[in-house]
C-alpha cells in the first residue's frame, strides 16, 4: 500500500467498464471484497449473529481457549470473544465509514477546485493542505478526545478532516494531468462551461484514483481507530472494541497468549483486505485503459538464429567500421513474440554518414539501440550479428562491451535536455566522463572539458559548464550532448533524430557541426531521421526502413534521383517541397501497419499502387539491383523499367 | 487582393506573460489579416509567439494591448458568454492528435459535443450531422462507437478536424496540425484540408514551423520572430528568393532541400552565419530591431529604432531598416533558381 | 568542480525558513483554538458530573476560561514564546519541564525508526531495482503485510516472542543513553523493530523510483558514453530517484511520531507519547496542548530538512 506517496498512475484513459471487468477478474480483489462483505454483514447484524451477549460474564469460563461452547474462547471476565468481536466490529466499521465519508466529501471537491481553477485557489488550498499535514493526526485527535472524552465519532471525524490533504493532493494532481490534455481546451472552445467540463471530462478520469485512495484510507482509518481503542480512549473497558480487546489481551500474555490472536488477526485481516482492495483497484484503473502497470514482459532470448552465415569475415575493404547482419529485435506481448526489427543488415565505413530513414514505427530507433545494447525493458535482440573490428557486439560479454562504450561507439539522442543528468552541472558530468576514458587529473579533465565544449562551437564554455541541462537552450544542450559523445573519441557516432526537436536554424548549425567534426576526426556517423531534407544534407548513403525491414539501400543522390521502391517513391512524391505549390499532394493511401500486424508477403503491398499477385504470397528478399543499390521489391524491373538517367 | 472587409484583423496585438519575476512579451505589436477563403500562414521558430496568437484569437491568452476584429466585430476582450458566439465561427485543430481527444469518450460523443454546447438537443439531427461530418473527412460511419485509441494519428487528426467543423465555422486555426504526422499521412491530411476549404468555404490560419509545408499550402505568410512580425506577403515571395527580411532569408536558407546535390551547392555558395545566442538571456529593448543581435547586416540604426512594417514588394510588408540594401550585401554570385521553383532540379551554375 | 552559478539552494532554504515561522504559529494557534472550537466544556469535563457548581467555576477561572478568547490567546501566545506552556493540571508541574524531560526518549525512538527504515530500506530497494521480479514481489508482499498489522499488535507479538518466550530483550522500559549505551540500545531494539513496515515502504518507493529513473533517456546517454555501471546507479540514478524517497522518509517520520503514542504505551516507555495519552485521559489541557506544539515543531524541522535535501539533490526543482 503506498498511500504515503501520491503517485497514482493515470494512464491515457479510464474506461470504467473495462476497469470493472478487469477488477472482477482479479482473484485478490474478489477475495478482499468477499472478506470485507462478510465481515460487514456479520458485524452489522451482530444482534442476530452473535451467539452471546457481549457483556455477559461467565466467571466459570474465564480465559478459556476455543471450545465448542465459545468458538474463540473467552476473555478475562469470561465473556465470549466471538460475540465481542462482532459487536466491536460494528463500532469499528462505522468509524471507518465516518472517516472515509468526511475525507471524500470534502477532499474531492477541494482537489478538483485546486487542480482545475489553479491560481490563487490552488495556492490557498495548497497552503491549507500543507498546514494540516504539518500536524501528526493522532495528537490532534488526542486533543479532541481530551475535550470530548470517549467520543469516537468526534475522533473519527477529526481524523477524516486531517486526512483531507492526502486525498486533495491525489485529486489535484489527477485533475492537473487531465487539465493539461488538449481535449479540455478543445471542449472549452466547443463552447462548454467550466462546470460541464469538470463533470464530463475531468471527473470521469479522476474518480478512479479517488476510489483507490478511499480504500487505502479506510485501511488507515481502521488502523487508527483500533489504535485509539487500544489506548482505551474511546470507550470504557467493558464495551467491546477490537483495539480494546487487544489491550486486554496484552495484560494476560503470559497466562493466555491465545487471547491476542482473534482480535489481532481480525484487525490485521480487515486492514489487509482494505489495502489489497485498494491496490487491486489501482491496477484495474490502469488496466482499464490498456496500459501496463510496470509489469514488464519477460525478456526473450531464443536460440533461433536466422542468419546462416555465422562466419562472415570482416573483409579487407578498408575503412569498414560496423557491419550489421540480419539484426532482429522482438518484444513479448500477451505471451506472443512480436518482431519489431526484422533481419536488418547494413555496413558503415569510416568518415562516411549512413542515413536510416523511415516513418514512425518502422524500427529505426530500435535498430540503433540494439547496436548499442541499450534496448529498453521488454525488447530483446533475438538474432543477427553486429561486427565491430571482427567481434560480434551482440554476443560479447558485458565487460568487453563496456570497454567500447563511448570510446568506440557513441550516441546522441533526440531530446537534448533530457539526455543529460538534471542533477549535475554539465561540466561536472563531462569531467566525470573524461576521467573515465582517460586517466587524468581533475585539472586536466577540466581543461579538456572546456576544450570539448569549444570544439562543439559553444561560445562561452565556462558559463555553459557551470549550467544545468534545463538551463540551456535546445541547440546548446544538443551541442553539449555531442561533446559528451565525443569525449571518448569514438570511431562511430549514432545520432537518433538529433535535430528533430530543434528549430530549423539551429538544425542547420548542428548539421554543419556534425559535418565538420566528421572531417576533423574521421569518425563514421549513422544518422537516424524521418526528414528527407536532413539526409540530403549530410548523408552519403541511406537505407529506408518500413515495417521493421530495410526496403531500399542506396547512395544518396541516387536515392533521390532514382528511387527503386514504391514506398520511397511514394514518400518523395508526397513531399511538399518537391510539389507544385497549391497542388494536390500525391499521397500513399492507408496507414503504417503496427508490429504484429504485418502482411505475410510484401509488407507494403496493402498500400502499394503497383501491387500484383507475386507480392503478397511469400516474404520478399532484399535484391541487389545495381552497385550499392538494393530494393525489396519483386516488381522492381517492371515498375521502374527504363527509369535510369 | 480584394478590397472586401477581411474576415479577421489583428492589430498591434500585445500579449504579456509574467515568468519568474520577468515580463515576457509573447506578442509585441503583431498585425496581420485574413481574408475570406484565404489560407494565411503564421511561421516562426520556438518563442516566436505563433501559438500565442492563436490563443489570443480564441480568448485563451491575456491581451495586453491591441485588438482583434472578427467580421468587423471586436473580439479582443469578451466574456465567456459573448465569446461562445465567436466559437461558432472560429475553431481550432491542435497539434497533438493523442491528447486532443478524450480517450474515454466515443468518437460520436466527442463530435456531438460542440453541437450540444451550442444548444442542439435533437438526437436525430445530431446523429445525422455527425455521420455527415465523418463522411466528409473520409472516415467510416462505424467510427461513431469507437474510441480514440483504436485510430492512428492521422485518423485522429481527421476526427479533430471534423470536430472543429461541427459548428460550421468560417475560420479554422490549424496550430501545427500536421507537424506530428508522418510524411505520408501529412500529405493525406493536407489534401483533406484543401478539399474542405473549398466545400465549406473556410479560411485557415495555418500555424507552422515547417516552411516547406507552409509554402505549399498558404496564400500569404506572416513571419514572426520573438513576438514581432518580420515580414508578411504572398507565400511564394516570402519563401522564395524575394524574401525581404534577413530573418526570412536565413530561415529559407536553413531549410535543407530534399536533393543532395542541390543542398551541397547551396552550402557551397556562401551561407549566412547566424550568430548563435541563447534567446532567454538577451535583453531586448523596446526601441530596437528585435532581430539585430543575430542579424548579419545590422547597423547602428537597427539598435536605436524599432523598424515598422512597410511595403516591400507587391502585397508584401517588411519590418527592416535596411531593406532593400542588405540584399546587395549578400556574398554570393547570384541567387540560384532551383530553390525558389522546384528543389528537385539540379542547380545550373 | 564546476560550481553552479544560480544561488537556488540559498533561496530555497531562506524560503522555507521564512515559511516555517508563520506555519508554526498557525499550527500552534490552531491547537489552541481547537479547544475553543470543539463543542464541549473542558472545565465541566474535568470537574465531572459529581462536581459542584463552585468547583466548576473555580476551575474555569483557574484555567482562565472565563476570559474572552482573544485575551486568553494573547496571554497564551506570550507565554509560549517565552517557553512557558503553562502548568499541568494533574502534576502541577510546568509543562515545559515535563516535555523536555521526555523528549530524548521519543526522539530516540522516532529517529531510530526512521534511520533504520531509511538505511535498510534504501539498500533493499536498490537491490530490488537491479534484480528481477522476485525480490520485487517479496518487497511488495512484505510492505503489504507489514502495513496491515497494527503496530500495537506487532509490538505485543514481538514482546511475546523475544521478551517473554525467549528473553532476549527487555519487554518494557527505557534506559537513558548516559546510563548505559548498551542497555539503551537493547531497550530500543523491539520498539524500533516496529519500523519494519517503514523499511518495506522505503524499499518499495526506492525500487519504484529507481526503476523509473533507469528507463530515462539520460541514463541511456550516460551508459552509451561509457560511464561505469556503478557510477550510474549510485551516483546518477540514486540522486534523481532520491527526491520521492526523501518525501517518504519525511512521512515515515511523521507517522512514527504519531505512532509513538501507541508504541510507548505498549513498551511502557517514558516518552512524549505516553505523556500525551496520560494527558488525554486526565483532560490535562495545558499538557496536551504542549505536546501538540512540540510534535508540530518537530514536524516543521523535519520538513525543513526535507526541503534542504530536495534543493541539494535536484537543482531543477522549482518551488511553486
């Protein structure tokens, strides 16, 4: 139970129907609900269900163990434990109800107001919540009990009031998250009033976490109630309360240890049931939107090797830096293996730039991460080899590969500010890195860091070194990230959409920087992008990816002048810069297929205007067409006949 | 251009925000207009204020000075009730197709919402209109009972467009509406927008950072830089070799064309360096050209006096003291043809 | 090395200090007013149904309850500032003396529990973040059960097992540190063992936070650049993951503080908690008010420390 943190997962949606359904499927939830239901029923109807009067003393049977006469034994005055449990439960459950009602009735509207209205309302409510949270609840309730002795209702209502901040925060952050979603703004512009928006759009996404919190709060309320009953503050000793029964048992531990068991177990079980219910509810809420709950699929390592030529040598062609053969990456979803990257092969040479271009979901980023052995949880390279200086990167030990990180292979990613540690200054991170790659003193590393920052064309390296990542503009942060990547003097830099998040003027500078660095250091560059202008600007060769495969490979000018795959052709034709202004753009019909729903034959066939029978039956291999030019299209000769310059 | 009353006029619009004790002029004296049936592009990089302009028109940003007139009526400061009427006429499509639709409501519900908000109660009429709109954005009528997660990004954007069209607006603001879409999908959606413009007699304010798309889609373009208008004019002029403002020129030069040889040649001909300055720290005085710190051709006057928009080429306005002189100082043999016309052609030099 | 330019840390500390004073004031005031706000007559309660009207009026006068609220508040505030919390109705001793005498007991307990939860929890949490799911589910299960068992019940079980059945530790009582450090430690073992649920909570939070952080882009960048694994986990990831853990520790401290009321009763320890219970049952208003203010002050101090820790850990934090 993590009520102590107000981090509730709010996924993209909460389908109440879906949530309820998945709740019913969870055995834990069922057990908890059943248990709570039974307890509630039994205790509420205590006058009917209890075998004895809870106050009836039987001094002949004092402190007895369970017998047929008293199923759970008797206490110090011979009263039946079972009956006292039932009656005690009535009081406890009523108290829990009081607490929960107060907390929800007041906390939810406050949270909604704070989250939705913002501004001073939010600030005021926050201060209010902070103030209340600064006081330990128990003490305040003790003050209340000092003035209103043995008034359990007052105590529980006070406890509820003191619990408001927690639920206020949860509701507030849930509301904030929803409010940030664009569809709330859209609803406003559709003409809805604030109240309608809250009712229609905000509240449905918020009640899920509320129910979770209410359940968890019930657990705490019961914990609290039994605690003050244990201390004897809420009732005289003869009145049956769960906590009081534990207190009574503690006085006779040595005589009859059993007496501790019934009351303690009932309390713990009920609290546990509330807590488990809360957790199950939280999972159901998250699952109701098809989200995953930190439940990471087990990684797959299969022995299957699609690549027959395991012993392909690194041939003597000079400058070959990296050779990928049949690289395949998969993930597991609902027990089935879903391929993300499928049999990708390419070579990279020193001093050149290879572009990997494709639209979203084609697998280009995953390919890069596989080469770097940096795949996220749940994805696993299941086949293929990536040769570096004769060794296969994928099968070497972690230690060996660590030696290559940064010093042979380097990486630059898309979002510059989030690719650096936000808790250290940029300079300190750079120094740490330099000292790792070259065993030098701090002072030397410091000046190397400054030199590196200058090398990436930063005007005030000292100032930048003292800054944190989030204080830098996008362009500066990306330069820093590049400096980072260069610290180990790598031979290959893999850049994944390095300019996508940057302004176009900054993009031009960064691309210029990369070109210059390549000339200076001779390093190879793999550039991953979806932008045709960018690969035209900087790449020497390029591969086009679609649905996990390479569909075309070519020298750069050739790819633009003479694309030899219908997909490449379609993309270039739909580029606005290459069309007549104002004209209707040529477009590829349909959508990119998601992994797992790829067609058996040519994966582009469903959208291809040249599709024929031979395209759909069997998987299409990558066919060499000309020097350095390959295409995964069986109809290449027919479609692109006589198209040569 | 016709001399009829423009559908929308923004006049010397100023929007201010307070951030961390400083005042930021998100928009500073922005003036532009949109004629009926026209597509006007609002172009700029981050911090230019283009999204703020959209918010100001919709009443979602505090307008500090200036005015916005829609169809002759001043809509700058309105109460929500009054503004509701405007929402019938002015709508918006956002950039993010994933968060602009409520994930727990069906498409049918989402599309009926504007109708309900404006008082339509009749179920059948609502339903018919929803079907009609789905048809017009080329989505199947079965979409009505489905949820957003069952659709791709491009399809969701179509739904967002359909929603925007429900109240039958006259002006639709497209705030980076195709920027998150893949190239092939972008083309589909642009075609759709074009088609709808004709069939529904719409005007568009097309906000984007992508000059290639803007050039293709817009009739006129307004170029913003840090909250001020640098240049405005016909799309082909602004995005071509006739661009009047150094910033526009720099932007055009920075966009890489999809043709390696052409791109290489462009780079070989002397490019203009942009002095790189982190935007946040430069303190801009009111009375100076806001682009001066990064302008290759700046002169003392640029630092003393703020340039006002003045006529440049036919139907074009520029805010630059040094136009047209700065153009003669570009260190290159002669402007090349290819880029202005068709980037795919090889340069003939 | 590269010292950051922005004096954000100083600003945060200053801010919090400035906020603490009014906060303390407000809370103390609330505590005072609570008695006035709650329907119920304290004097009547103390005197009881058997008391005479004369006794009632006398008590009311001696408590100062017959004076207007504002005057009472003023006087109370003045005396609190001077450190005078009034006199206990029962013991007739100055409240302040009673409180300070017991502070060390409660502090030993609470600080001990929190430290144990922090250190052990962190280690288990980090281990859990790096290993597979088994450790994770174990931590989750422990957390679940640990939090469900009421502390008084668990305490009694511990006594039954480790003090009665196997006499390892004293069942009750407290030995001051200066008397005998060893016995002091021994008397604390069982009560501090009640921190076990806290360990589980910290472990779970640490593990969750670490796992989230380890999937962040900057970790990938650091790794790709060659930063060694140990450094990534203990230097970079931990620092980013620490903030929520610190929050949880603060909450655990506050919870322990409240919990001492019960724990001290179970183990018969002469701390503030026991005093509070005693004051409640005896309707000793000045005493219970004093305890409330003390507890609040402790919480304020802890919150201040947490904010300091935040500011040091994550410079990107912007205080709203």
